[in-house]
């Protein structure tokens, strides 16, 4: 799970942070329940964050009754320049019913949104009111997982037509994404994203809308992950890595998403080399770039800026612009052209001198 929180700063701007690295957690207050109270999971993590889910029982069902999340706006590392201070709590009455002695499973992304907090859950496996101390092997699936398991392959009855060319799409809106761990903001990304997909010889272009896109991720010394998701995208992962102990680059992209025909499109490539820049700096490219993940999947980026390591005070460091790549490419061309020019001048001088030398003999 992770939590995305929007808050107002002292200069009256809105900021958004995503809490994904829960760090060491404690479970004080969790219980199996008694005659008066149902089971409860209580988790405490970070500096003053807590998450509680309550369960109730009714006849042949148990319910995931309510979920509450408390966050500490006094934590200046997580909420820099926050206007309001204190501990705030959001509660959602879920009332999701599961048959007794079934384990609830939902691998798909689940989202709860209230006030300025959006909660994300995935790969959920939970069973309350366990009978005789034995966890059930019978699963009760969430609706999204039921959809995934009942989609049938589409068998073409005619000869496939040639690949269709999608109509041009307008430039995508630029979104800002970040990842926060226990030390504060550890990854920053700003970019417009356009997905180019070819599936069953049909090409399509999809612009990612940052306003309906959830983001999460994680940061480690040698790798960093930014994960985007939405109602149609199960996950779109950007994995960054450190190389030669002094540079970073985009090493891996993984995607799994639902297409309009109900099928799932999935591609992964962990052998990429894009967005290369020195550690301690950011990578920036305002012009359109293409990340070629596979022959069937490419990502066009617009107004890109990323920094997956060494983020200081939640701000980008000095950027290496992609135009530098073009300059590096032009340098050997310029040097070669200059040398060719010098060679031509030398040859011209030689032939002119030779001609004058012959002319002198003729006059003598």
C-alpha cells in the first residue's frame, strides 16, 4: 500500500507527496477480537503515521468494515513548508463483504480517496475470523481480478488486416511525480507521456492524463522505481540504476494495461539505456524523445525532467540537457569537417604552387 497526500504550503501553493517506503513498522493494537470487538489490524510507521482496518462478522459473511489513516503534518521532512500542523485522520466506511472461511484476494490496484488523501492497495490477501487456526485455501476475488480471470482470448475468424496507422494525437499534458521515503523526497519526475502500442496488428496512441494517474515507487542506493497506474494501466514502471558509481540512467520499463477489447497488454525490457546523467544532477529534455521498449511498445516523452537519486530538499539539481548529447554527436563531425577543410586548402595551395613552377620554366 501507499498514500498520496495533497497539502497547502505556507506560500499558498499545493504540494503532493506519496508515502511508499513505510520503513520499520509496529503493530500495537492489532488483535483477533473478542465478544465485544471484532478483529483489527493496526500499523504504525514513520514519525506519527498509522493505518487501521476493522473487521465485523454477520451470519455467513465477514466485512472489511472501515479503514482509517492518520498522518503527521508536523513531519517537516515529509511535508516541507506545510501551512497546517498536527495529526490528521481520514476514515472510510468500506463495508466490503467476504464469505466466512474465504481469503480475500485482490492483486489489482484498489483506490480509496477522501478529502486530500488517496490510498492505494494491491496484491492484497487477507482473512479475518480464521476458523480453527487454519487459513483458508478458498479465495474470494475482487471484481477487478474477476475481470482478469474471465477475459477470453479473441480468436480471429478472418485473415488479419495490415497494421493500421493511428491518427495523430495532441501533445500530452505534463505531469509531476515524486517518491517519498523515510528521508524525504527521493525521486522527482516531470514529463508528458504518450504510449504507442501495436497489438494484433492494430496501432494505438494513448496520452497519459496526470490528473487521473496514481504514482508510487521506491528508492534504494543502486536502483529507484517510479510506478504509474490508473483505471486502465495496472502499472507502468520506470526503473533507474546507477552505473560506474557516478552516473544514472533509465535501465528498465515494465507495463501491463487493459486494452479497449478487454485483453491485457504486457511488455518488459530490463536492458535499456536512456536518460543518462551524472549522479547529483537531473536529466532534462524539452524536445520530444522516444523510449523504444519493444517493437510493439514505445513511449514518447515531452518536457522531460527526472532525478531518481540524491534529491536535496525536494528540489531538482542542476540539469544535464539532452541537447548536450546532440553537441557530443556534432563535435566529431565538426572536427572532421575542419580537418577536411584544411586538407583541401593544402591541396589547393600545392596545385597552385605546382602550376606557377611550370609556368616559370616555360618563360625561361
